[in-house]
């Protein structure tokens, strides 16, 4: 039996996106054994995935040690893979690829390093089919196996068990969620404050949703962000109507909670990627230094929409470089004023989620 390895370091969003490669490899070569190399912190997103036969995990900090990297390199070499796909294409994965015994090594066309691979492909700057290069470019690495790019299945997936879904629903019910009303998860913070819509703006959105729609609102955040969440809540007039403790203790528990919800409105990031993999409607607020063309995945579908600074101030990007915006994001985030964003979200809730305004 032939074997393939997909190397995807980094975290949940990138691993989830790269899992599309496994699905399509199986479609193209059904008897292929597909292995996946990723951070141990991201492996749960791959559980129960029928397209992945084995996962090799590692600690991201440990892999920076030469001795640990060498250990995994020898392990992968001994597996004698026929195909190695390296969408990560960074120092560690290049080292592993160079010393692997794989006959076919596939990655992106990068100066000098392209000589490490047998097949290289130039990344596209603009998306063609599903409105995001993050998935489409990775799928370019499937070119040796697909003559027609449009036959590739670009949809990410998370495979939850019935038990996980039912346990989450029971937990939500016990916490007081009324499933006779729509359940909206509000991702009030990104992975950090510099990747988050200003707290005062998020409080204003929360107040608007509570005052205008008959819905359950669940705050999504990580426990270490409690201080910032408390700051948001201090400006919320009906905080007793918000569920702030239904978080889930793991990525899979959060995914199961999302599965039992109707939509996610959030700062663009990992939670949005999870929702999209579960086919749940999403509305994303983008960081000013990130762009729809890269991460606005599936916005060709009606259920996924977003807001970006280019919607109201496109000239900003002629006056400032992305590096400059990334270095000091706060003044650019402040331009995403609630009076600009909230009407768009209100329209989304009414016309996409079909939730009427209070009469």
C-alpha cells in the first residue's frame, strides 16, 4: 500500500485547512494510507477523520531542538512514504522533506528551497472559486492527482460523534439555554487584543443584539481573557441574558457547542474556521491586517459574510503598509466604528439567519 504524509505545523486553523488535502488524496487514490504531522495542541481537530489513517504529533517548542527534529526526521524517513506534501514549507518541514525517502515531494515554488521538492507550484495571489487563497493554494499541491481543479472538494470538515453533540446539548440545556430561540455564539475576542474589535464596540454590538432580537447569546473566549470580557460586560445593560460560562474545556467541546448553535458572529480567527467546517453560518469581523482574499473562505456562499476596513476606508491601504498596520493595529481598528458595522450585522441576522426584529 502506498503512503502519503502531510506536514502542517502551526495551529487549529491551518491544520483544519490542510486536512482538505487528506480528503482529496483519498478521493484520488482510495487505497492510499494518509498520515498527518502536526502540533499536539492541534491534533484534536483531526479526531475521527476518516481520511487520515495516522497522526504524528509533536510539541512545537520541543521541535525547535535539533535533537528532537532529528528524531522525527529519522522516524519519517523510516516510514518510507511515497508522497510527501509540505504546505507549511518552513525550515523544520524543509529539513524533514530533504532527508525523507519520499519519491514525490510537493510544496510551493520558493527561491532556492524549491530544489528540495520534485513538484512545486506557485501560490496564487487572488482566489478563484471559494473566495480564499488559504485553502485554494494548499489545494494547488494536489495538482499531480487532479487534472481538473474544479473537481477538488474544498470544504473543511470536523467529525464529531453523536455522543459529543448530545453531551453538549445537555450541558447547554442545564445551563439554561432555551432551544426554542435561536442560539448565537458571539466571539467577543480574537486570540489577542490586537486581533480583536475594540471592547467598547463589542459591548455596543451585544447591547444592540439583546435589544433587537429574541435570541440566546453565548460569549466565546478563553478563560485567560476573563478580565477583558468583564470590561465588555460592564457596558452591557442586560448582562443577565448572556451565557458566559458555556465555553467547553477543549476544542472539540467548543465545536460540539457550536454544532448545537445557529450561527457564530466573531472576530475572524480559529472559531470562525471551526464554524465553517461544521457548516454553521458565520459573520466575521476582520483584523485590519488580514484580508478576505486569504481567509474569507466560502464567502461565495450566502451563509458566510464579513466586514473589513476596506469596506469603508479602502484608501487606508494606499497610505499605510500592512506591516505598519500590523505593528500598531489599534488606530485602524478604531475606524471600524459600530455605526458602520452593526447595521451590516443586523441585516445579516434578519436576512441570512431569518431572525426578525422585536415587534
